[in-house]
């Protein structure tokens, strides 16, 4: 004999379905990372491993990457580094690589970023720091950007909570306004404790750094 669902059981089934649909997606796993050391001017990124051809399907063999970093002097405590990421294609063309916006505040509504800036302030109490890194996992190769942000709501030198924001280099789908390759936002990690510098927070992304 077939059972007939009552109104209450139908309501419960519907509620469970909504809970499944509204459940947050599992955080994207991030492999262990090794940061690149950037110099003033151009740094060519030399990989010790490969890159994921599935995520970078539009990448031509022989493509190389570099980061150009320079200092933007303001003659005050708010000078900063300015950086762009580039690819050098085998056909001789150099192309800009974009970055998803930081998923915080008003930046979350902005379009793709063409460049990065940090906020070192006096150098001892940095608010925003960034690093480029490569995966050390041969089963999950990739090129990453990590940004560390202190969530300051008082004087800049005071300790504050901080978060790490991870971005992975991928090929775009050709959306208008998007660069062929870009750093896609992957994950946020809210760090325990408080920090007097975002540089110290950024070090937490590389616990196995030699």
C-alpha cells in the first residue's frame, strides 16, 4: 500500500531541500605554497614545477611570466608598491594579467584589477601586503597570489585581526573586460590572533618557507 505524504511531511521535505540549496560551498583547498622573492623592477618567475593545463587551457607552450614592481612615493606615510603581472607569449607579445577584486568592502563590487598595491605605512605597521607563490604539490600545480589585510578600526600601529586572500591563475572564458589569463579569487582565511603588521600575517600563508 503506497504511503501518502501529509502536509507536514511535505513542508519538512521542502525545508530540507532549501537547507541543502542554501548550504555554503566547501572552501576551495589550497596546496602548500612557496613564495617568489620580488625585486624592484622586473622579476621573471621561474617555476620548479609545472602549471595545470586544465585551468590554463589557453596558455601557449613556451609562455613565460614576470612581475614588475615599483615604488610610488607620496612624500608621506602612505607611499606604496605598485605591481603588475605579465605574460610573454611565444609570438613576442606581452600581455597584462588581471586580478579579481579583494572580496571585502566596496572592492567586492569592482571589476577586474589591472594592478596591485600594498599599504606598508611606516614599514612597521603595514596594513596590506601581497606575494606571488607557486604550488609545491605536484598533483595540484599552480601560480598564486596571496594578499594579507589587517582589519584596522583604530590607530594604525594597534594590533588588529587579519585575513589571507588566495587567488589562482586561470584562463578566462572570454568575458568582456576580462584578461585572457587572470588571478581568480579562491579562498579567504581569517587568521587567529591579532597582528601589528600585514607582513607578519602574510608569513602565515607560507609555514614551510625555508
